């Protein structure tokens, strides 16, 4: 027999209670790791741009290249410090029309001091400003070699 509406057996579970005072998860807590990673990526990118890396510099000597017996190049940083220097000596056939150099330098502005020893004109010196940024930088020296050497200054 059954009693008035009473059942025998396990009771059904109670419905969940909604706590209206609890706050939903904050978006700020979810964004914190993303912001931290983005900041770290920006810092790593900045430091990578300041560290030395291979730069590609092409010195275009042009038709006067066979007359060049030696080439010296100095990379002077924006602060005036000598960042890198190189000397290249060429045999009796002279230099190639384009001389490539790959110094390890940070991106930035440099002043190049270039000394060219030639078999006919002696030493020719030139300065050029360049901005190195990881690509190939071309420096035209053909016009310097084709122009007549400056007259010596007499006292």
C-alpha cells in the first residue's frame, strides 16, 4: 500500500542552488597570461634587433676594379666607436667589380671609411654613410675611382 503521495525508495536529488552573490570569472585574470607573453615577445624582438648579426655589404668598384690591389674598410658606429674593420688584398689581376663583405654588426647607422690602394693612382680614401638593417647594402665606389685624384695641397 501507498501512503498519500509518499514513495518508497531513494529521494530525487535536490535542484542546484544558484548563488547570486558569486561574481563571474574576471576577464582580467584571463588576459594576464596573454599580456605577459606579448610583453616578453616585444622585449625579445627589441633585444634581437640590438644584437650583432650578419650584414651584407656590396662595394661596387666598377670598371676600375682591376687596378685595385688592396681595400680597407672600417665601420664606425653612430657613437664614433670603431665597430668592425677589414682588409682585403687582391692579386695581380686586381679586385672583382663587386666586392662582398659580411660583417657581424647590429642594425643601425654607420659611417664607412674606405681606403683603396690602386696601381695607378695610389691610395684613394672615401667615406659613406649607410644604414644596415639585415638586407643587402650597396655602396657605389666606381665614381670615386673614375674621377681624377685630388691635387696635392702645397704649403
